[in-house]
């Protein structure tokens, strides 16, 4: 049975996003895209750290061998955290440079360490966003014509990839093969008008898909067939993403946004929900140690 959401850090993120559990730091990391900040919360001692970034960061994932891979406005970079310094160390790798007016949004890694992430028109005016795959073979455009890309998630068996177009209130599903190829794109979930927009999401160990619902004031769990299982209400209208964390990966953390919701006291906070079903550790991205991929 899902429990009530509790605010554990009222950080007032303008656009909180991209939560991941870091085994290395034993902390929940997340970004604030619009403030260009990175936050870390450690449950063991309630330690809270924040770093300023040179530019907007849309997602962060662990990298094989240590450190992180981050999706910045200008592209994908290698990043390391100095727990005692004001800014993370950064080494630019010219992997993916975007046209003016576009930015990256939401990324995940699959069990093979391949990166999956989307791009979008920063003004959300044009449907020119892409879903990308990035691995040792390079960067590949896997799907196109998204207005607002969000929430890649991979099923526990690694055979299904989910991806959102938030503006269209739709979660798509793809068949995913061993080589990282996609096929059989289909509409998996379509939300009714006024029900919110599917944002960041993650899968649990039973294959349930947890989706943060922007302007929906809740996170929802859907069965593998796309039918609704349960919902957890939040005291904010704009939850943005969710991820499992903690020692047993059985605590669901939810980020949120304060942008456009300045009248909500807890908007932009990091929330925690205890759920009966746990999730998975994030597989580190398996990318080359040197040389551009393009």
C-alpha cells in the first residue's frame, strides 16, 4: 500500500528534475534545470549539498569507472563531484550539440549501459524533439517529432522502452532488442484532458511504471498493460520525475517544480513515498574514456 508523500527537502527548485540514487555517494541526486544547479540529499545524516553549474543540466547518470555523465544545454559531458567545492569538475566531450533554441530533456541508461535521452524546443513551440540512443557506436536519432520529450524508462526484462510526449499527454512504448534497436512503437497510455501530463518516470521490480504527472498533483503507477493501478497525491501540482532510492531501493523519491506555482508553499520540494515494491539501481553509462563519439 502506498503511503502519503512527505516533503524531505523544501529546496524550492524552479524546475527540479532527473532524480537518481547514487550508490557511490549514498545520496539522492537531482537537478534544477532553470537554476542550473545540482542537489544531493543523503538520508543517513540528512546531509544536503548543492552545486552551481555553468549552464542548465537536464539529467545526470553514473558513468562506468566513476563520475557521471550529464546532459547539459550544450551537449553531453563528463562530470565529477567535488563534495567540498562550489562547482563540479567538468570535461566537455563533443558528443551531441544542439541547434539554437533546443535543449536536452530527461535521460536514462539501460541494463547494457546505453544512454537514452530526448531533445526538445526549449520554448515548447515546435514538435522537433528527438529520442536519442548514445553508446560506443555513437549517437543515433531513434524517434522524432516530439513536442516535450520526457521520462525514458526501461522494463525489468529490458524488452520494452517507454518514452513520453508530455504535450500530447501520451506515453509511448517500443520493443527493445539486445542490440538496442527499437520497433513496434505504440500508444501505451493516453491521459484524459485535465488529468495532467506524463513527465519523468521509472519502473519497479514487478514491471509497474511510476509516472510523475505535471499539473496533475500526483504520481501514478500503471500495470505493464497500461492500466492504472494506484495513485499517490502530492501537495504540489507540478511533480516532475521519480526514482527509487535508499539502501533497499524501496523508497520512491519525487522531484517537483515551483515555476508558475509560486503560490504553493512546497512547490519545488523533494518528496519521498514509501511503497511496497522496490526498484532497481541505475546501470552506469558505458561510454568510451576518450575521443568524441561523433
